[in-house]
């Protein structure tokens, strides 16, 4: 596709459930980022992949959060035992080779609501 | 102290006037700074980057950087209603962009 694709666009789940959010980056982009954005806040960094490996996962809030990118393209963000505080828009972004130019191409996000 | 500080607004500016958006950052080692625009319900998009002290102009937009004061600003000349959005300041941290909370700008016709 032409842009970063994220699915689902909306996800409503109950507290304690498991959730997977998918990101399909722009073809050829080696760098992939996950950010989380709460209402009225800026994007908060979660994890960065360069190729298949997580180059920086320092933003993951706790061990309930995990992300993979097994073939260096599509990535999945996994959240176990969801809590109400996990409710936010989860943004995925990709770029050619990291963020040195500052140009990250963002998807439209997956809005997660935990009831 | 937050790494990037922005006034959350809302900032209201009449159409045709200059909108001035400000941002301060805490990391003295930062070399690269960016302004992203985010329309309501949409994803952020890059509109300006600046790496050196001084001004950088692109059309109606001017970014200003003062590394000694750890201050970045964005000026929008001849503001249009279509400029109404949230403007996010960001700097290049280690392998990632660090964003401020954003300033909500409204241009009044």
C-alpha cells in the first residue's frame, strides 16, 4: 500500500483480555516505531525496530507489552491482561533508516478502549 | 521536568495574522528538531525540520532554533483556517523522536 496501514482501527475490549494490534509499514522502510497517544498528549515512544530486531524497547511500560517484527516488515504489538489505563491510540510509524531526518510516516492509529 | 515543554493552548489567532508556537527542551545534546502537524482524529505529519541555530523558512512557515536557550519556535504567516490543528514539537533522541504534548491552534475566520 501507499502508506502505513494499521488494523484494527478501533478495538474495544474488557479489562484482563489480550489484544493484538497490527502495523504494515511502507514497503522498503526498515525502521518501524510504535507510539502511544492519550487524549490531549503527544505521542509517547514505546519501541523501535530496525529490521527484525527491537533496537530500543525502553518505552514499553511493563512486561504486559510486547512487540514483534519477525520478517522485518509487518509488526504486531501485543498487550496482555489489559487495564483501563491502556486505553489510548496506538500509532505505528515507519521510515527509511531511522529517525535521523525526523521524517516518520505515521499510520492512522488503532484506538484501544479497555472497559 | 518533561523533556519537551509546549503550551497546550488552545491558541486562537485571527485569519491572516501570524501564529507563534513555542517549545523548550531539556536535552542539551539534541541536534535535530522537528514540527509535526496533527489534524483532529488524524496522524501526525512532518512540516518542518531544523538543525542549526537561526531561522529556516518554508513557504508560510518559519522555524527558529536557539540551542543556547534550548528553545524552538514555529511561526505561521498569513494564517488560514486550514492551519487549525495541533502542532507537536519533537527532538531527535537516541534512535527515536521525543514529542511534546502539542499546542492546539485555532484560526478564526
